[in-house]
């Protein structure tokens, strides 16, 4: 025979180190283990055998009675039951939620990068000509009153730049019944992107998270529900490079504007160093811009230069759009007009991608960090030489009969001549390194660190340099922005989308919900709601506010302020019968599943009516009784039933009363609340009561004694508890201020504002949480988390025409009761 052992440490009981102590539920555990069990609620513990919540004495387990019978049995069979000590084992339980519309990993990776919908105030919108918005950097500012992510510190009136990265339209989320939440729209847009595009966004975000000093910070994604686009929001510096350049031109250039004078070289050096260091910073994060212009650089209030990632993206998009729509000469003209430059190898790559054969050029030079060296050198030459430098590009293209390498040599000779005229022999080293940056072969170009050193020597020649920028660019992998998916113009995506649309949709659905079937019959309610397959039916008959909904015996029951209980068919939702007899508002209703099924209702006058459900349904109640009337209080507000046959009423006199269902006699009254008891729930032989005093009290159903009080310390402001939802692990309370509070395994997790006004009804089904209230909105949340945290995810909302006062989710159907007396059922159907 196996000897009795502690259910926690699995040690056989003895009279010394493993002493069995008896809990209120009747189970035993050793004294040491009981001492170590967590007391989530004050003076209560969970029995390790049956998990029932039981009282625990403040003096500790030593005052609990010993289980003498177990001790006698163990000692008689084995005088030395525990010859060695065994480490107690901990039982780590995790709540398993149902499959989600995207994986936990995806949600965890992207959720913190979603900015609230009210976080950004857009300056202005553009006329939506083709591509206008795609090739535009929008301006805006952060709304400091919004609930912003804690990972980002925003200053007052923080300016942001915005660039479009996706569309919030056409996601398959638009349905007449469901208004999908903002967060779901953004995440759905991200999850629906091509993997290559999403990977590029991930690289940018990870680089921003490392807070690289010379690259503008990316704050995250912001969706504009007005225009239906998803934007990437980035830091916007106050100083514009073009404004800085304009100041220098006014101070050091001649009236003809042909470049800087010799006296302006020092100013050129200050700007040049900042531009080079900003580009080095971009390279250190593994990015190659591919094409840069003056708009890609900005300055902070200290004069330090930054690379604006959004401007780099838009510059690349403009070039790819020009190459796709225009001839080569026109595309180059558009580029020069924007004061942007791109290396020869990148021009050849983009033209080849377009399918243009380049017979005069047989080179196969690779694209790397030196491609940006070429572009940056062109910007510096534009500062030095002015418009004369850009005028040489069209002249080079007009040369006929020469290959590109010959044309490039002719162009560099002309640039060299212009430098001699502009700078003279005093700055020969600067001239040489700039010309070296323009060589055709990328491998022959100098490093950015060499260029920086040369420009710095225009100001000073230090004996040593503290900077170690050589290490900053030693990155094994790189991403060329202009060649990436983010710069791909929508027209270029069209063919791919046409080919992959159906296949991609099926793959996405299969990844989330399993294999795609042609005949969709058995649909989960929420899946059907997203796909527009959910229908609804109005069930009319009540003349006043719905107060309760319950299901049982093949019927749906609804109670109302109109003093009636209506019975509905669950087959076609038609009206079957009406129970009448209450003289006051019917406040609550429950179904009793026993040999003779019953329906019990309670009213505001203290009446408790028991209705028989034998066919045919009768007009009169089987029995009825009344609680003691008190003119100061308003009768019954809540009902629930225990497995032991007691009916519990939450009353206006601040008490919970236990009534015998058999004879209607009052068993006891449980007191402790300081105001009306508004809601009741039972789980694992524990009664939960919520009150207008803002607290939730727990009661043992075995002896009707108080266990603990919940919610007294979670908030300094008292808000009435209006509804409760309880399961084995979770307790969720809804309050009159529009908040819900969540406890998991007796530990308070968080408080969340869900509604603008009181939450009158709450329901939980698996991972789904439904709430409705004063703001006439039915909110749907997805509960996620583990032993240590709970993360309610806003899925969507259903706009309603009246205040929501009752909710019930049953077998894939959602029943909603309204203050105007309407009862509505949502269900999946073709």
C-alpha cells in the first residue's frame, strides 16, 4: 500500500518534518508547504489538492488541526517515512489560450511600435494624384495628451516626419457589424505585408532601438483612419540643411551663385564633417542609402547632422518612379532638380531591373558602402561649385558614340577643371580626394573616414584623432534602401500582386486558422465576424430595458424592467412564451439545470419567483417568496445558484442572502459590503460579490463565511462594480467609470479603460472578452498572457443603437440586450 504523502512536496507524512494539516475543504498538506504557498488574497490560500480557495489563519498553518488519522497510518506502516529530505516541487501553470489571428511572436515583436491613433496631428494632406502621397514626406507633431509608448520620450510639441508604408484599406476587415480596432488594423496591415518588406521595416526599427547618434529616431507606425494609410513616424529635426546651405551661399558666394568662395571653405568644412559622420552612422547600422540629397540631412539645435530615414526613403521612391515612367535623360533631370545624386553602378542596376539593355556598358561592379561615397561627394561638390556642377551632367549624357566609362572620364575632367578655378592650388588635397570619390570603379573610392579626415584638416590639423570611425562601418551585411521593397513603387508591385494575391491570402488564412476549405460551414464566431459571415436578428417584445439573459432547457430567457420574463426559441429565435406576475422591475434571472428545470427571477421589490419549464409552459410561478422589505433599499440586484441548491441574491440592503431552493427559506445573510451588491458569480465553490462600494468580496460556499476582500487597494477613487466574470484562473470586474480590472491567480494584473462611461455587461468565453455599456459600443478583446502578465488586445467593436445592459456568449452565438428593450443575437451563417 502506498503511504499518504503531501500533494506539494510528495513526502510521506510523519510527526516531525512533514506534519499533515487539515484545510477547510477537508484536504491535507504538510505544514511546511502550506507556509510556502502564496497568499494572493489576504488570509486565503488555494488548496493544493482541489484548488479551492479556503481561509488561512493569520497565525500560520501551525494552528490548523493535525490529521491524526493520516499520522497514525503512516507511522504504523513506516516508522521512518522520510530518510532524506526532498526539495519541494513547484507547479508552474500557464493558461492556454485558443489560437490567435497572428502568432504571439509576431504580436510581441510589433505591438510596441504601434503609436495610438490620436498620437499624431497631421499638418496637411496632399492632393491624391498618382504617387503624390507615396513620394511625399508629411509633417506632423506629437499630441502630448495621448497615451504614448513609455519607450519613447517626447518633448513638448515634438515634430515628426511621416512616410507611407502601407494601406489600411482592403484588409478584409470592413464589415457592417464589426468595427475593427485601430491596433488590429495596423497589425493586420503589417502581417499582410510581403515578408521582404516587413523585414526591411524590422531592420529600421531595430536600428532605431539602438539609438544610433547620427540617425534620426523612428518612433513607430501610425495609422491615419481618415485617409486609410499606414505611416512610419520618425524624428524631425528643427534645422533644415537647405536653410543652412542658403545661409552659407548668401555669406560666401558671388552674386552669380556659382559656388562658395575660398573664404567659405571653413563653413563648408563644418557642414561636410557633419554630413560624413551622419552617413557613417547610417552605414554602421548596415544600411546603404543608394541615393542621397540635401533633404536627407537635417541638424539639431546644437548643429549636429542627422540622416532622416524617411527622406532617404522618399528620395529613393522618386528616383524609381522617374525611371519607371520617364526616359533616362528626364529621370536624371528630375534627380538633379531635387539636388540628389546616385552612383553609376546603381543607375545601371535600376535600369537593368527595368529591362533596359545597356550595350555600351559591360561592367559588373558591386553595390556597397562606396556607392554612398560617390553620392556624398557629389553633394559636397554641389556646395563648392554651385549650379556649374549639376550643369555638367546633361552635357555628359548628350555625348554620342562613347561608352559610359569614356563619358565618365570626360565628366570628371571637367569637374577637375572647375575645382581648379574655384579652389586654386591651396586646397589640392581636398580636390584630389573628391575626384577620387568619383571614380567609376567602386573599389577605387576612398573610405568615408578618409574623406572626413581631409575635410577636418581644412579647419585644423590635430596630432591625434579620438574618433575610430573605421570600426563603425565594419558591418558584415548591408541593406540598400533604394533597391529594397520600401522604395518599390506601387506600379511595380501590381504584377506581383496579381500573381500572388489569391495564393497569399490563402497562405495567411491557413497560417492563422488552418487549411482553407472551399465550403465554409463550421466557423468560429470571431473568425466569421472578421470575414463578414456573421448575421444578426432582432428579437423584439420587451417594452423596457433588458436586465438579464440566460440559456437552458433549449430556451433563451430574458428579463426586463417591463416586469416580464420572455422565453425564446434557440432554433429560430422566435418568441415562445412570457412569464408575467412580477409587480416590480425584474432585475436578474438564472436557469436551474436539474431533474425539473427551472427559471428563477428576482425583482426590485425583493420578490423571488420560481418558474417551471415543463411543456406546456405555465402562466403562474411554481413558488415565490419575498425578502424582508426595507423602504431604504431597492430589492434584488443579482442572482446566482450553487451546486448545493442555494439561491444567492445580491441585495440593495448591502447583503448577500442564501435561500434554500427547496422551500424558499432564508439560510443566512452575508454582510460586509458598504453599498448595494450589484453582481454575483460562483467559481470553484467560491462566491464572488461585487458592490457599488467598489470592492469584490469572496465567500466560502461550504460555511458561508467571508474569505477576503479584493479591490480595496487598487485605486484611490471608488468606482462601483457593475459586473463580474470569473473562471478558474481569471477574475475580471467591470466598473462604472469604463474600466475593467483583471486579477489572475489571485494577483492583480492591470486596470484598463475600455469604454467612455459605465460598463453594464461583461462576458468571457475562452480567450475572448466582451464588454458593453453606456457608450453604446460592444468591445471585443483578446486575452493573452501567462502566469506573470495579462495582455488584453483590442480586436474590434460593434456600434450599437442603444445602451448595452446584458451580454451572453453561448455556443458560437452572442446575445446582446439593450436599454431600449431590444434583444439581438449575432451568429455565424452563410
